[in-house]
RNA sequence: UGGCCGGUAGUUCAAUUGGUGGAACGCCAGAUUUUGAUUCUGGAGGUCGCAGGUUCGAUCCCUGCCCGGCCAACCA
C-alpha cells in the first residue's frame, strides 16, 4: 500500500489516545478543538514517569494545533508547598516544554467549585454528612457487598445549605462533617458510593491563604477544573479508570459548564526496572539518608537525572519511543540507558581520565638538560566523528597513569591489553611494550615498566605493525585530581517490592562507589553540569556546584565485560 | 467475594474494518575502527495466555476459563 499519508505520518507517533483524538476531531467533537493539560500535585518533584505524561499531553496539543496547560492540583494544603511549584516548573522547562498561557491552579477555581457544590445541593444531589471518616468507610461496604446509606442522606436542602455554609465559615472542627455526592451506595464501582466532595480543614493554603476552611477533594476538583479551562482530552493514568464514572457524573449534573464536557482517557504509567516511581519511597530515601536528596543522581527524579547528566533530549526520545498503551508495563532501565548513550555519543566531548590509577614508567623516555623527563604535547581529537569539535593538546611524558584493568601480569584468554612482552598503543601518543611490574603483598601490580618506540609518535609505527589495543592514559605530572562517583542500580531487585517483598529490602548498599581519579589537564576547565565522554569508560557529568566532582552518567557498552561474563 | 482494565519474541510496543505476525533494545556472528565504543551487515529468538465456537480462513469476532494490575483515603 502506498498512499500519500505514508510519507507524512511516518514520524508522528500513533497510539490509542491519539487515535481517539483523531476520531473525536473527525466527528466534530469540541468543534475540532484539542486541549490537554499536565496536572501535577505540588507535593514532590517530578520523576521520569511524569516525563511520559508530559510528552503525551504536550505532544498531542502540538500535533493537533491545540493547547496544553500546566495546572497545579493544589487541593490538599497540608502536604503541598510553594517550593514544589517552583521546582516542578523548573523541571518542566528543563525537559523542554512550555505550557500554554499562564500557569493554572485548581485553587483559582475554589469559588466556582463551591458554587457548583451548592448547585448539587439544590438539586438534591449532595448532602452534608455528620459522621466521621471511619464510619463512612465502614458504610461504604466491600467488593461484592452492599453499602449502607448514611442516616444524614435525606437531609432537607435547607439544612444542607445551612450546614455547608457554616462548614465554609469555619464553624466546625476538622473532620467533623463532609459534603458528599448522593449517587448510589449499591454501585459496583466503589467510587460511586457517595464520594466526599469537601472536607473541613482549618489549614493555611500557600495561595488562598486563610480564605478557606473547606477544601475540595481530587474528584470534585479535577474534572471541573478541566471543564473551566476548556480541556477536551483529560489524560491520566490507569488507576483513575474507576474515577471516570464520577468524572462524567459531576460534569453531567452541572448546568452551566463553560465548555463542552471533557473526557477522561487512561493510559499506563511508566515503570522502570531496578527503581520505583513513588513519592512516598522517594521521601523515605531522602529522609533516611539513603540518598543525598531529591536531586541525588541515583534518583529517577528529573532533577536527579539532570544532575547525573541525562540529556533532556534523550529522555524525550525515550518516552516517545516506549509509546502509550493500557498494558501495565515495566521497562528495562537499560533501554533508557541506550537512549542516553545514543544522544551522548553524538554530542559529548571526548577526554581521557583514569579512574583506578596504576603507575607506568617508560624506562627509555628521554630526559632534558636538567635531568627531568621531557614533555611532548600530543594532539587529540575531541570527537572521532565530528571534526568541527576540534582537537586539543595533551601532555605526554615518561611517568603516566593507566587504568588498573588495562594491565595484567598473566593475561587471561582474549585479553589484549597490556601485559609483559605485549605492545599496545597509548592513544594519540606512542606504542609501548611492557617489560615487568612491581607488585604489592597481595600480588597486585603497583608499577609497570615499559619501553616505548620513539618512531611511533602519534600512535602508529612507520613499519605499519598493528597492535590489538589502544589505551587511555594521563601524564602523572600534569594530572588533575577529581572525585568521581560511580553509580549502580538503586535497588538490586529488578522489581522492588514485588511478590510481597519489602521495597527497601532490595536497596543496593553499593549503589554509589567513589574513586579518586586522575584527569587530563583540559578537564580542569570543565563546565558545570556538562557531560564528557571519558574514552573507553563512559559518560561523566561535572557536578553543577563543583566541577572537580564527576557523576558517571552511564558506562559505555563493554564487550570485554561480556566476554568475562560468558566465561563464568 | 463484586466491578473495571490488561495478556503478541528475553523486554517494551506495532500489525488501518478477519487474509503467510514486524520494530526497537538486548543477545549471537561478521566487517570497519588509534575508544573491546561508535558505525554497518547478517542471524537466532513466537503454541499471538488456555480451551471451545463462528468462518473457506481467527492474534483480530463470540463464549468459558486461567493469569496479572487497579478499586472499599475526608490522598492524588
């Protein structure tokens, strides 16, 4: 089949949500208007799961020429805070998305919400219940068991108005009364068993201050906020599917909606192996000191990933690639990492750094008139595939650091790095041959003696002979010291907390290893937050606050590690 | 126990009104390579959850069953 659409549609994502938008638009719903929203609760920072929702909502708005609003669902003043509002906006901008128009707040709609609640009371569709939370919960019944109607369910509307207004005025204690919708205490969908619309909270709200003594619940606020803003497609995660009946019921029973009622569509949230996407768990990780904070590079929060060096473009590419469906899914974190590598491989500046230094002395290296080893500046490309990245000059001398892994006294099969009698290339420098090595009491090499071929400047010999390995190195006299954090999975279990396990039982005690590294001099001028490739090792980001500290973003693919694994 | 939603390579997703099941990542092999990286080529890998039914023909439609997730906050 070959229609003109094949060409134009190839790159735009297709999924059941977009299919619905296309169908709705074609059917003339909302007069062809498309509007979405991203509605975080300001009680924590964004994580990569939110990135999926953000990309979906903003992506659809853009593809269909519509708008996507940022609206804070700030209906619970006891757990929410202005600092999260600031942080979330910062993270959203970093990810690369700009909301349409002003930032919205559910709290801006408290007045309208209250009026609509009175409208429900007037229609006999809402009532004030004087019972406590525990009693209401018991009366709700259970799965397959009927609910019990509240003794206050048939109150007169006069009494309901009076009580509701006095709740608003602050006459009653927290938790002493609630406003409930009168729906159906026998409904199979538990959400429909007379849900709570308002609870009494004499709490200070960071935006409405002390104006309100009652606060709307999520269910009462969300759909109506969507409707007030003109949302057409209200996208949320699967666990809200049961709430859709409520969402529709509220909208259907309000007379003066400013726009055609929006529709809720649910999709599966993003999960990743070896981590957990839960604000509750995040908070405990931070509070118990398992990580340094919400921006610890091991956290799947956007600020954690940013500090770790994950490029926003790679995160966007990843969440677009995994698509949108209703299947509960857990994505392999390695898939995310492959997107990080793809992005970084293309753009990261190459540098040399030795993480676990082993001393090398070149025994036939020349000395100058003063008896000091001569220093030769060698030119090294900043990117193997991108000439425009230019080159830099790196000092080479007779005393060097190499990686401990790059030398073996007795090389195992298929090992083709340095060992006694074997010649390798020191990248862009010279060919060297190991002679012997000093070892410590445990037999570990402490110093390797080599000879070099003076005719191999630049890394190749005139006779064209080949070597099997090219290694990175740093001149000892010029090395810059740095602290490098090497990160591993936060949780050892691919599915923390599954099969009844306790999430924190699989917390990886060695999720961070810190080493004292030796860097080539150019890295002394590293930019804050920039990601470099340390050749043959991986990608490393400088800490935004201290450029002598590096975080390993992700390692390079490692064939040698695979070979070793297979031999076991 | 009731309701809702799911089940397609190892993993995650596709397959446009029922017509020989594809991609990405991972894995394996080869080529290239002054990063065991990158890049390129090829390969292995499937009882479309199970069983019936409708049909010339079913991953797709119907029924039943099995498995997984969510729901009984005055959280979102």
